[in-house]
C-alpha cells in the first residue's frame, strides 16, 4: 500500500510517499521560513500564496525521489486541520483533484494527531499503548492520551503561548533570527542552565495545562530591565546570551517533563511519545530519555511539519476503514478535544 501525503497547514509545503504505513520513500519539504523571517512570524496571506507556487513542484519532486508514478499511488492523505485556512485549502484542493483524476480514495488527517504518529516513521519498534503524548510546536502545546493511533483524547493544553512560540519570541527579545527554537537550542548547549532562575508555571498540583507567557515576560524583563525598555539585548555578552538561552530552555523542559510525568502517572501510561517542532530540542530529548517509561521521539526530519506523518497516519486510518470523500473540508481547529 503506497500513500501520498500532503501537508500545507502552516508555512511548509510538503509531500511524501509512504509504503506499508511506516516506510518513507520520499518526504519533500519546501519551507517558507525566509519569506516570514522579516516579520518574525508567519503571515497567513504570504503563506497561502507561497503554497500555491510550491505545491506542484513539491509533488513532482516527491514522486521522482520516491521513484513512483501517480498510477502507483493507492490513496491520498491530506492534512485538513488544524491550521491557517488559506494554507489548508491549497493542500486540500490538490489532494481532492488528485483523488478525482486518479480515482483513488482520499483521507483527511488531523495534523496534531499526525505529529504524535511521527514517532513510528522509519521505526520498526512497537510503542506500548496507552501512551501519553506531547505535541509541542510553534502553534500547539498539548498533552494527549493515545489509546490507539486513531483514538486520542486531549488531557491539557496551553492557556496562552505555545512553547515554540515562546522560543521564537525569546529569540526575538535577544535579537536572534527566526525561527528561534533551533538557534536557542544551539546557544543553550554553551550556557549555564542554572544562571538565571526563570519561573516554572505549573498552574496547580494536578493541572495538565500549560502557560508560557509568564516565562516569556520574565526573559523580557531580565534582558531589557523591569520597565521592558531600560536596555537592549545588545548590552549582553555572548556568554550572557548563552546563559539566558540555557536557563530559558531549562525552565521550558522542566515544565514539559513535569506535565508528562503527571499525565503518565494519572493515566497509567505504558510509554511516552513526543512530536512537533520543539521535539527536535536537544534538552527536551535528553530529559524525555531519562523518564522511567519507554519513550519515543521522532527522527529529526519528522519533528517539524512534514507530509510523511500525514501519509503514515492516513495509511493507519485507511486500514481501519476510515476514508473521506470529495466533500472533505478544511478546518482551522483540531478535532481532538
Ligand atoms: O511543528 P512545527 O514545524 O510547526 C508548527 O506546527 O508550529 O514547529 C515549529 C516550531 C517553531 O516555533 C520553532 O522555533 C520550534 O518549532 N523548533 C524548536 C526547535 N526546532 C524547531 N524549538 C526548540 N528547539 C528546537 N531544536
Ligand atoms: Zn505542526
């Protein structure tokens, strides 16, 4: 069974071909990071226009790299939620067109659910279920109970910023580039995580929700002084910036690990899975590996947005007889609540 996946929820145009549910034959990602960098965040109108330009070249390159023709595709999976509506519509329209022309089934995939599934790509090991899952990215930070790969319940979510968004904003406060996550991750490895005692917002003893806006404001005050404009990041030395990065990262990781541990204990989880852009973070990956349960993280290429995870979950849905049709619509919100 070969599934073609399409992903266009935010600012990456991606297509992939998967064989037998987990084996990635090709995964092509056209990133728009450069187009949005000047605005330090994704501009929806620019994103949808770029998806229109990228979608056909990306599809062509994917088929070439996978060494398959369209006739050899058995089904099409597309991320149809959650995301920017103008961006989603480009992928959904391309998928529907292919489904109609090729006469192959189409299946709509929830992008957040696919981030959890990404731990299975190019991976032969079995993930013991139920698992507690963490999706941490620029748009999402939420905990899930994964009963099966298609039965997922949300346990908690951020009340304000996503953790990736906090990384991007802290990088902006420090005068670094966009996206900020990978830059701060690199700097953190050179800094002292105990240099600054940034707050760990846990929201009460049992809460499985998150809040990162206080941490972000705390970094702002530390860097710019208590009125937020007494000085700028330019007055900091390289080693001070590395200490801010390391201390900020330690605060984020402590909170994510504490919430994962709480949820795992509460729901008697047999394993931990993480996904989303921030699951590429070296500090988080090291901390998750130390948890007293089997833990699964995606290969680096499948942490950030990609179509391989959409095709993989699409395959799983099809195997369970879950298919969509040409009335498939794009939705800004996830279906998992
Ligand atoms: O999953 P993703 O590609 O898109 C969304 O669905 O949001 O995640 C992008 C986010 C950005 O905020 C980026 O700064 C963050 O993931 N990110 C990281 C790292 N790599 C990407 N954050 C921390 N450490 C990293 N190594
Ligand atoms: Zn994502």
